[in-house]
C-alpha cells in the first residue's frame, strides 16, 4: 500500500475533529451562549472590508474569550462593527491557530494569516452552529503555565497524537512538517524508519518541522514521535509515512472549481496541477477515491459520490437555511501520492 493511502484516514480524521490549544486551562461553565443572531458565513473576508458579515464574524469570535476581537470598546462583545480592521485580523489569527488541525494543517500553513477563506469559514460556521445548538458553553479562563490540548467536549486532553505529514514525497535534505497534538516544546524525538532525530522543537504543540537527513536512502518510511517517554498515537492506528526519493513529485494544487453552484448529481470540474490517475478528493461532505486525471490538470466528480453526502448535505442545507443564503461553500482538498493541496476554492451545494 502506498504511503499516501495509509495517511488518508489521518487527514480525514484531522479535518473532522475539533482540537483546542493554548497556554491556558479552560474551566467550562454551565451558562449557554445566546447565538440566536448568528447566521453562517458564505463569503471570504479580509482586512479593509466593510460588510454585515463582519458583524457576524466578530460575534462568533467574541463568543470565546481566547479569540475575542477586543476586551472592551469598539469590536468587543456587544459592540461589534461592520469593519474588518487590524483587531479583527488578530482575532481571526487566534481562531485559526486554535483550530489549526482543521484550518492550517490541510492548508500547509504553520500559523494563521487573518484571511477568512474556505476552511476558516467552514470552522467558523461549525462553531456557530454548535453555539446555536447549545453544545458549546461560555468559558472562564484560569491562568496556567501548561500548554494544554483541549478537546471539543471541554475535557483537557494531554494525549500525544500524530495525524499528518506534508509533503509525502521528499528528497534527502528536504523539509517535512508533521501535524498532531501534544508535542513538547523541545523534547520530541522524531523517527524516520530506523533513523532518529532527537530534541526536535514545536512552537505550538501541533507542528514539528524537520529536515530529512541526507543519509536516508530512497524508500518508504513510517514516521513516529516520542515525547517525554510517550509514543504518539495515529488516527485509526494507521501509520503516517513518507517516501524518500531523489525525484519527489509536487503536491497537487487547485486553482478553480466549476460550476460555482451544483446539485447532488451535477458534474464538478476541478482545475489545477499535480493530479494523477489515483487522486482522492476530500470535502466536508465526504471523500471520493480513485479519481483519474488524464492530463494532470483536471478532475471531475459528482457530489452524490461523496462518502458522507446524504447526511452531511442535510446538515449543510440546514446551515444554509439558517443563513438565508443559497448555500455554504464546500472547500475541496486533493490528495495524491505526493501530498495534498492547500486551502482551495470550493462549490456551493444547491
């Protein structure tokens, strides 16, 4: 089995879980946040924009003290505005860093950039829906020096996990980034098969970037991480692997998706680079495997082929109804034996 097929379950897992992180310990209270006014966002947002969507964005960010736009005054809770300024950008960065497993890792990013694109929109909307459903409560922050991983249930999760690596193919001397949770600041040992790299650092407890030693010969290698005597677990116990080769293939990219709005049985065409005869597409509505690109630049699929289409589409359409919009953007990630695409355009399901 090729390395990328082994890691696809890890990517799917990392896209579907909510991993909270930071330098505070959160004690959850029983008071529910009133999110009745929230409506899902459907358009990308960035610094300098003025829109009613920015009010919704700030309300969502202000519902969590860790991502609040401001503690008081303009932009604070109850004083949200239509302007996307520097304070909103910093709050978005905090949100992206907090949910890095769902936003940054699939995008190949190590830190937030403040741009509200498809994956950030998806996470914001998911968070807002959980608020509306009463499944997320307000948080009281208690200062702590520990770097804790928090699960979506509000329970502190100190577990060490390895979920993903990018790129999959790398030349000796090349750089790879491992994604997961619970990494130590400077006491991580990364193994590439029988090769061991000690005292590797992580600035956010979720990413470790290393250089593959020049002495590692070509081949497929399982990766591992040990921190403070604990060995990292992987999603569904599937190994996370890389292929070391003198001629690594480039990870795929997605430049456009058409049409912009589709029904379940319409054909979606993806344009980009690096597609192969065995490409996997991952979306919030599930996956499609073994897609064949004859030219390496285009792929086609039908949304109803997606593995979780029926159940996920119903949730998506509920969110669209709440917003009064025609639908929500469904981002797409392409996965091949060389790696996965960064944050990409998507489609709207009618």
